[in-house]
C-alpha cells in the first residue's frame, strides 16, 4: 500500500525543511499544477486567445473537473460542477432545497458547522423573511441533537461531515436516513471530507453536496469549489443564481433565462479558468489511489501521531475523538496558548494551524505525509513544549489569518 | 501620445501572425501576468503554503486589485472589490438596491442589456415572488425609452453602458440624473466600459457598478470580476450572499454573521488567488496611461477602421453608431453570413467575433492595437469578402463558443 503513497508524495512540490500538517487548510502544489498553468499561459491563453474557450477545453472545464471530483465522492458522472466558492454553492443548494420543500420553513444545522455555512443560511433567512408570510427559521442545535431535531417542519438539514475544529465525524448516514423519512432535504458540506474519507454520495442518498477545491484536492489558494446535485433532482430545481453559463444555450443570447438540462445549470458567470486548470491537474494525482487505502493510511498515521504525542508530552489534550472511526483526517489538541504554540512550531518547520479558542490542528494527508514526517513533527512539538518556545511567541500580535 | 501605446504594446505576449480584434471578449496575456503566476507558484504557494494568506498578500488581494480598478473607473479607494463573477456581483448589487428601496417593486432594464444581466434579474424576481405580497416586476424596455420609464415605482434601474453587440453607448449620466430625481437606485454594468472609456463613477453618482476582469483589463479567462458600492451606501446595505470572507472578523469563527465595515463585505467565499494575481499584474500596464488619451486613441483607430472598411468594401453595413462619441471601443458590422465570415477571418489571422443574429464585432484596444494592425486587418477583411472565402466556412458546424 505504502508504495502508492511514496509515488504520490513525489507529485508534490514541498519545501524540504517543512513538515506540512496543514493540507486540510490549503493543500500544497503539485508539480502537475505548475506544468499545467505554464501550458495555459504559454500555449493556450497567449496563443489561442479567445479560441481557448473551444480549443483548450475551457468551456467544459467545470464539468471535466466536476467529473474527476465525482469519482472521488461516490457520485455519478455529470452530477458535479466545479465552480464558484463553497459559500456560493451552499447558497445555491439551500435555495434549491427550500424550493423543493416550499411548505416548510425550517433550516436545521448544528453549532459545530463551519461558521460560513451558518452565515449563508442567516443571509437567506433574512432575505426571505422580508416578504415571507410565515417566517423562515434557522434552527441551530447541538450536533448530537441533530437527528432528533429532524421532523416534518424541517425543509432542509445542512451539515458539515467533519468538524473543522476537532475533526469529529457526524453520523451522516443516520442523519440522511432520518431526513429521508421526514421528507427533509439534505445538504452535506464535504470541505473536510472530499479527498480525506471514503464518501459515497449515491449510496447515502444525499440531495446536495458542496465542497472545496483547495484543501485535500490541492487546487491552490481560492481554487474553485464544487456542487453536487442528486441526478433525480436536477430537472426539478431552478437555479436562484441564474447566469449565462447556466443557460441551456448561452451563445444564443436569448433575453429569457432557460436553465441547462445538465449540471451546467449550477454555473452562473464565467468560471475561473486558471483556478480550474490548476485543480484539474492536481486531481490527476488520485489516479490509482483508492480512497479505502487512503483512509486506512490516514488512520494509521493519525494513530501513530496521537500515540507518539502521548508518549512525548502530557501538555496537549486530545480534542479529536479517540476512536479513529469517529475522526476525519486531522488530529486536534487543546492548548491554552494555542496560537503561540502554532507560531513557535512554524518557526521550527512544523506547520499546523490554530483555531479559536484553544485548538491546535494538524492535518494528516497520506498523499504526501509519511511516518518519518509524523515522527519528526512529534519530536519538534515535544521540543517546543519542553523548552516553552511558545512563550516568546505568545505576545506577538495575532495576524488576520493563521 | 502614441509613444505610450508603443510601450504598452510591448507588455503583451501576442502571437506575431494574429491581429487580435477581440480583446473586448478576452484580453490577451501580459508578460507580467505570466511572471506573476510563476512567482505565485514558485515562491508563494509552493514555498509559503498556508502562510501565503498573510505573507503573500492573498488575504487583501481582492482589495488591492479593487483599488487598482477603482483608479480606472473614477471611484474612491476602498469602494471596489475584485471578486466572484460579474453575474454574481450583479446579484449582490440588485438585492442590495432592492433592499434600499424596499417599498418599490420594479427592476427596470432594457432589451440591449447583456442577457446574463436580465437572467440574474429574472432569477431574483422569481425567487422574491414566491413570498412577496406585492409582486416584483422586471420591466424591459427599448434602450431609448429607459429615461422616460424611470418613475417612483422603479426600485432600481440596471443598465450596461456599452451595448455588447453594437457598441452603442447609453446616456448614463442622463439615466442616473433621472433616477436620482425619482429616488431610483442605479446599477451600471461596466463590462465593456472599464478600461475602454473614461468612466467617473463618483462624478456620475452611480450607486452600484459591476464589471469584468477578463476583457479590457486582460486578467485572463474567467478572471475575477469587480463590484463597486457608492461609499455613502456601504454601511446601509446588508450582503445577501453572506459568507465568511465578508465577515467583520472571519477568523473569530463567530456563529453569527456580522458584515465587515469595508468593501470586504461584498466578498463571500475564498476568492480565486491565481485569477486575482494574474489580473493584479495585468492592471500594472495602466501605469502612466490616461483614460482620456486611451479614449482619444480608441476613437482615432476606430474612425480609421470604419473609413478603410468603407473604402475597401460595400458588403459590410456599420451596426455601430457613426458618431464616435456614441460608440464604445468596438466597431460592429452587419453581415448575413457573419459566423462564416468570422471563421474565414480567423483563418486569415484576423480575430474578431460573431454575435447573433448577424453581428461581426471588432474590439479596438489601443493598449496593443495600432494603425498598422488596423490597415492590415482591413486588407484581409477585404480579401476574404472579395474572394468570398467565408463561403466555405458557412457550412461548418457552429461550435458552442465563438
């Protein structure tokens, strides 16, 4: 198994002096992305100019990339479009889901959802309640109360499978089963799942899914996100963001919007070709990688990491579930001076990240992280703790992004 | 004056055997964009990884680029954000404008508006009318009836200054003056104006403007678009697309959305850094270029083009206004076999484009087009017409994008 990952590691352009345990925040660059972007500049955009839309595959690129992503999340070909940002794709999915359940008024989510998902829902609620006869409600419960909170009033339940802070997995199969029974539509945010876990959207029966191109898919900073629509729903939904790239025939320049009958209907304006090209190339690293193997490897490395941390220090308290089956592909710890610790670790070449209020987070990404990296990272973490190297860092001004 | 444009021409990587009269559709690549993208790959993303958000200026890039665009459209620093697509930015602007005029129900536009703008408005109308007590209406009139159609029922008038097909300019100063009198909010689509005309949003008193990064700004295929909000309105509007990048403090991970008090509130999800980087570099070509000079040069070249065409052929009928002051930076002709003509011209190295039903369109872009290009293009156009070279092209299958 590990021979596959020895190969995939070679696909990445990683600095020699850094152990990068933050691929769950921004994936590193594949050599193939660099080659591809060079080609887009030297042979496509600069040479073919406007002709690139036909000749360089730009026009279909959201779908080309979408199909590659579909294969990694257990979705049918033609059910995923790579376009816009995760937040905007969630907005599309929420409106579509509400439209399919137009008699109901409740959007259900949980406190551990990624905040932007809640923000997007808050925006929709505010907008709809300017005119709605019966007010829409965003109901936010504890994660463990999600299933019991799904009833016939709930139009849509939206959840993020992996808690961004602790890595805790939600029981999405059970959530979806209950939603199905109650006629509640489902939206699953796969930002920390896609490329990290075995996900089978078709088998789960999820209605909509969204996710990110720049974390485990390594598409580059601000890479296009993706949106999945269950194939049986595709012709039942009307895009709320109705732009020309989602039109059945954009270049007819009709005055009337008529949505495409494919997943292209989820496109809005002109998609970012440079972003898509980088992501497209980065997705090729997955050829020959099974997600089952990747997940097994992720657990193996995570277990090693936790075991070694426990052996070397007692200062870090595991914030992630102890049970590997309940954990995504990250390991988080509580540490009061978490921000300072992360800064001190970065100075030592171990890159993780900090999340409020006291979470120190390490992404375990088998495509380019191996046992040697884990062992070396733990040594450095132990050193920083033992020598209290974070002490000097704690008074530094916190920058906007950590 | 022309010495400036001799210099700017050198900034572009243009194929030697092509006369590119389609920069109004997709601008060509600046050498600086290539250099910048190489740097983003080799020195920022691959080396700094997640640290790039702070150290490489990514977090502020929407604003950095927005400020460069602001200087080219007569807008204050801090009033423009470069983010998302034009269609999505229009969606934000329309909702914001309707929110500012919540008693009114009419969105006014005209038949010559770019179709995606109408599609976006249609989507909003459909969405709002699911719940609205008093129905919202999209009123589409002839362009010449716009001013008289603005009354106290109109919440917002949205216009594209330059007709994408004919290049005809709308009298936006008059439109805005009337709107101002009637308390109607204004949205101007600058897709074919920004980088082509002298635009002074502050002097005009426009409420919102949107536009494109990939046409006259040469940001690359699918480059991020921009949105302008009149500074006095900024704290009065609530973003309908409320994502974490528009939050006052994204990395506090609050559960409650709280919009930024800057133009950043118009951001939603994570912006495309590769797209922004290319656009950022391409905008530097404008240093030392005055838009007054650019406009004068554009008119000079357009007049030459029309005069030469008239001298060489009688088969092309001018579709653009004869009066240069009424025309954007493009020249369009009617020709029944327009699609075939464009294909035949491309085969001869003259790139224009075709727009339904019979428009052949040539963009005049002084940054990299000069007299010699115009004269050579006209010779080739005359040759193709004289020898009916379009005749063989007319039966070719039309591809999706022309």
